[in-house]
C-alpha cells in the first residue's frame, strides 16, 4: 500500500468512532484533515460526537478507498482534545476548503451554513496506523477477473 501520509492526502470520507456513555461506539462519517500525526474533524459543539469526545477523550478513525481495483485503508486511535473559538474556526475553514470548491465555501446555503454550525474541532493524536489492502493481503487474487463482485457506489 502507498505510504499512509500519501493515502491521507487524498480527499476521502473517514469513519469517526467516539465512545457513548454506555461504552458502545458511536460511528459517523466525517470530513477530515490529517497533518503531522493529527486528524482534525470539524463539528458542532452540541453534536453527539463532540459531546462524547469531551466526556470520554479518545476516538478512533478509519479511512478507506473503494471502487474498482484493490480496496485499501488505514485505521488508528488516540487521545482527543477539542479546539474552540478562533483555532477551531481556522481549522474548520481548512477542512471545508479541502472538500468544497471556492463557490461551495462561499455559498450561503452550503459552506456558510457549515461554517456557522461547526464551532469546535475534534483533534485526534493518532498512534500507529494499521493498514490493510486486498491486493497485499490476498496477493492480488481478489483483483483477478471473476473473483470478487463489484462494490456499489
């Protein structure tokens, strides 16, 4: 599999896991930014994921690649801190710019709505990334025509 940093530079959707009061996992799909061993996720301070992260400051994240060809992904977990105020706004703006066009960021009913509601950033200091790849894990056998059914988009 390509190096983790290269994989995480691509625009993908992450699955964030925070811990519920009963100990179960709360999973949600999120936009993210990865820099220097830290995953950043913008959200509303009143969101369930933010409340969980504040009360139980650990989280896990999984990012994968789907579609034709080998499937691959990375996962890690680590301690969480919440950024607020100006640092959160600045980071959340960078996350928006990673996923939206300039027109989308500026649109009152798209980027501006998200920017107004996302007032905190979940900051996850990830430990060691665990990687997987169907190509490597199965020596390319799953990419042989007729072996695996295509995934739905």
